[in-house]
């Protein structure tokens, strides 16, 4: 990912004998590059040793990976120095580490791929991993350093809107092939071994995967990240990777548990003998019952600007309803938002409409601030404001001083993403 390959074209007139000899030489140079990474950049070296190197001249004009294999084109690798090959291998590794391919969702592929390349190439250049490929132009700009790939995508998308279709046409090819991990049809036998090429004797073709294979590959990548970082030792792993590993290895509260905890924290309770507990009656003991002194009072905003669909929103609302069903007194204000708040509905313990019947509506852009503006304009002062969001604000995250806020972040988002205030949890669907 990240290089305009219009400056490189494989030679179609190369003889089979010349190509065979070149393959032997390139295979040796890949070994040298992996050893170089092990010596100078142990994390990448350890990750690289876990990749099965596979020549794929039949379908891969540059390089690619699926997390298990390093696919490469002989002539492309032959045209680079060993240090440049190190750069390409590390480039592929970071795409897997950052889970870039599965995060594309419905974004424009070329813009998303370039956005991901900016993130990867910035990391490699900053940490001096190999040498950036010279025969072609890489997508690299420290203006995007510290950004999420989704944020870079939004910036590129704005440029595309301003410049029109010509902008997309002018974009060059990339350093590597962005294998989309396309799912194989369930009724076919295609798997990670790859679909057969239409050209006999030209290899297996571009690989496809079942849902089960995809999940297994992602789990393998996570395990390899952790073990490679341990083998590399302290100080030899990029900071971004360390944050991801920390998130993977640290115990974390399930978003459902956190949601319940945060909602229940809005009530004040005490023990009272005016409403004794039935527990212990059979022993003759009278235990105090729980006396709920306050009404649960929360406002909920559902961000409908991004990847959150109706089904995910309904799962989220069902969790809210399950908690509310435990209490008699509650006051919930619910709305959707994008750049403005709409479709507000009230739910109370004395006969409010069914939470699960709420009409979740889609929207356009993203402006988190509109929630706080709406609450201030309408004198809404909840004990907690709960936002269900994809975690990509157009501007600020909101007003941290107005009320306590809980962010439930949905989607293939970097699990290290944390709102600058309040409480953050990451929504994960049951697998």
C-alpha cells in the first residue's frame, strides 16, 4: 500500500529461463531482507518469519499479504534494493497489525487504500524501517502523523469532492495489492489456498476466504503480534503497535457491563426496613430492602452518520431496555444525530412507548457538538449522556463540562481509541 506503481511495469518479453533465474535470486534476497529486519528491527523480523513467502506472478503485480503469506511479484522485487524489500515486507506487516483491510467497510476502495498507506508509510519512515521505494512514488506525508486511517480518508474524500472525478483518475496504483479478503461463497470449496487461475499452469490465483477462515487469520495475527513483541524485547516495537498489544492483553470490561454500571450509577440507593427484603423470611430474619431514592435519568444519542446500521442500534437499545426493565422509575430521552439532532423520543416508567419500537433513522455527516447544543437549547440536563457512535467526530468530541458522558464506540475502530473525556467502551457483536 502506498506507492504509485506507474513508474514500474513488469517486462512482458522476459523469457521463462530468465524469469526462473530471477526467482532464485529474489528468493535469496527476501531471506536477506528478513534477516536484516530481525537484526535491526526485531518486531518486524519476527513477524516476517511467520509469513509464508509465495511467488504469485500470475495475479500479483507488486506485493500483498493475507496475514499468513507474503505474496510477491518476481520482477517487482528484483527491481528493488534489499533495504527497499525490507520496507515492503514491513509495509505488509503493518497493514495486518492495523487491521486496515477489514476496516474499509463501504468506503471508496482507492481512497481508503491510500489513507491506510499514509498511516503505514509514516510509521516506517519515522522509525527508519528499511528504505522507502525509489522507483515509484510512495504516499507519505507527516501531515497525517498521529491520524487514524479513517480521518485521513475523510480528508482525501473532501479533496475528491472539491476536485471531482478527475482527482480519482489521477491517483496512481499502489505499492502493494490490497487483498480485500473477499469471502468465498459458502457453497464452494475456495479457501485460503486460493481460487484456481483461469490460465492453466499460472498458479492458484487470488485467494478467497470463508468467514471462519477470516476470523482465524485475524486471531493468528493478534497472537503473532504479541509473541513477536515479546521476542523483540522492550523498546523494539513501534509505539502504535505497543498500544494495540496493550489493548489486546489488558483485561477490559465488556461494553454491556460498563453500560449497566454507568446507568445504575445514576441512582442513589439506601437500605430501608419500610420495604423489607423477602430474602431470609423463611429463617425468621427480616432483612432491609433496597430503597431507590432517585429516578434513572439518561439521554442517549445514536450516531447515524457512519457505519452503525439499524441492527446494531437495535442491539444497543435492547441492552438499554433490559436494564430499564429492572426499575420502575426512569426517564430516558433518545435521539439520532448526524450534523443535527432529530427524532427525539421520551421513555418513562409510567407508560412511555416501547424502546424497541423506536425508529432509528439514517443521516449524513458528523458533528458531535450538535448533541450538547441541543441539550442546552432544550434545558436537558441528564445525569448521564450516552452516545453510541463510530468514534469519528468531524470536530470536537463535545462539552466535557456539561454532564457525565459515556461513549460506546462501534465498528472496526482502533481499540485504543478513547474519547478525551468521559468513559469509553468498544461495542463488539457476539461472535
